């Protein structure tokens, strides 16, 4: 927002995060973020604080806190959203706008709008979901593919739209599509988009399961059906499945909310989407175990990748980290490496052996598992690294390697859904 020319104050309850940001240091890895963070700080338009009173006088208050999965349940935990709204209430003024960014169950915005109205400040609420992709979040903020405003009816809705139009003036001047709708639809846009993407990924992984039983090649299958404009090739990459802080917990929360509304049957298929996704993680582990004749105890396994996707250090619900931890639990000596996620993974799973150089992970390995498709893993020279391992066996958990080249270099290559 500062990059777009606005005066911004960022508020968080974590003093360590505020201290890092105030020094111009990003608290997580995101390409392009350190640069625009430095630019924003240098411009004087961007500051950070843990004092919520510093938001007084702001025209718009974006609420962008997490909505994690509740422990022991599928539903979303709205503790942080509710706390953020309650913290804001004493500092809101007439005509100001609270704009929700967080992914919430449908019906949340209407409830929060009532809470803000009851407080009597004269502030308004809009729901303005974010569609940022990790690894591309800066680009997606500066040049979004669409904007969605969920606003109230009447004058307050018109006033909310006018304020948001000012915020997004740059994007709107480039004819970015804009959908102005009600609260419920805006909330559903985000969760339904994530549900669709998760379904598409699990669909091709279900086809991978069929391919594995028939000798078909799921990659060629995806290419063939992807030429159909109604289907498209994107998100049809079979492999170890999706993870991260959005798709898994969002489809579970969507299912839980639908059941609360008495419409559980409408999204019952999402439970199978989730199940297929989790099965693919187990498939990778099973392939490693099978390659050793039924036991990995004491075997040296290199796991390449820990983040749930490349260009991120996010390990939330990461299939890659899950595979590494499962193999360790079965008694394997796991050497794990990720260009950005090692430290995050080590905090939650110190039992793994972490290395910072891929050659160190590969040296003496009896099996290699590629589970996050970082460029440096995709571009490994199979001839060179064959000389490092003690057993040239590789499982391509992302179908990102060239099977012909790896087999020609003497490797036993196993892809997912590939003959």
C-alpha cells in the first residue's frame, strides 16, 4: 500500500515482528518484499507499531490477521479477527472504513458490521478478500487480477466503495476487473476459489492414482486435457499435493460452515478432495519404503524441499515437511534441505538433520526425494549427482525432473502417476 503511494501504519501484537519491520527487515521470505519494504520506509510513508491507538485518524483500517483451523476441528478459528475488531473499536471515527482481508466463514462480515454499528462510531465495514499467491504476493498486490468489494446496501455501501476506489486507483486505472457485491458473496469468492483450485489439483492426483494402476502417464494426460479451453492446463500438475496456510484449512472450514448452514451435502466432495491430497503424501513415503524392501530403518534419505511451494519459507501443512517427518518416524536418517525454510522447519521439527548445501544432503544418500520444486533442485545435473549418492534412486514428488535424462544417468526414477 505504501508502494502505491498511501501513508501506512502497520500494527501487530508481536513485538519481535514489529522490531524487525521497523529495521526494514521482512519477517518471512517473499520475493520482492525486502525491496519495497526498504522503499516504503525510506519514503516516510510506512511505519510499524504495536500501539493500536496509532491508527486513529486513518481513513481505512485493513484487517489481515490469520484464521487458522481450530484445534481438533475443521472450522476456522476467528479469535484473531474478533480481537482485531475489538481492539479497533475505541479508535474508529465517523466515515472511516474497516476493510476485512482475512478469509472467514460466510456470515462473519454481517456479524462484524453489526458489532461496529453498535459501537456507535459511525465507521463502516467492507469485505475485500485478498487473492495473493505466495511467491508472487508483491506482484499480485500491485497488479491484482481482480478486485472484490463486499459492501452494505445504500449510502454507507457507496461511501465504502468510494474509499476503496481511492486505495486501488492505480489498479482500476489499468482496467482491473472489479466486482462490487454483498458481504456473503465477497466472503464466498475467496473460499470457493480456493475450493476449486484444491479440487483441480486433487482431480489430477486422482487420475495419477489410476495411471499408476494402468501404466498411463498422468503428465501427458494433463497436457492433453489441458488443451481444452474449458479445462486449462494450470493446476493440473500431479504430485505430492497441495499444502500451505490457505487451501487445506480453507476447504475444511468451508465444509464445516456448510454443515452449520445445513448444506453439508453441497460441498461433501471437498472431504474426498482433502483425502486424495493426503494420500499422495503417503504414496511418496510408501515408494521410499518399498524401494528398500519394506523398511527404511537406518537408511540415509535426502529430502529436497521443506516449504509447501518454491519461493516461500512457509511450512504450514507442507507435504514436503510431512514426508520428511514420516520417514524420520520410520527410522530413516533424513537429511533435509530447503533454500529458505530450513530454520522454520527446524523450530517445529528439530529431530531432522538439516543441511544448507544440496551436495551435503546427497552425499552417501541411498534415496533422494524431491518434494518442493525449487529451481536449484529441478536443474540438478543427474550425471554429476549420481557420483555423490551411494544408491542412485530418486522419487520425483513434483514430476519436475526429466525422467529420460535421469534414467540415462543411471538413476532408478519414480514419478507420481508416471510409468
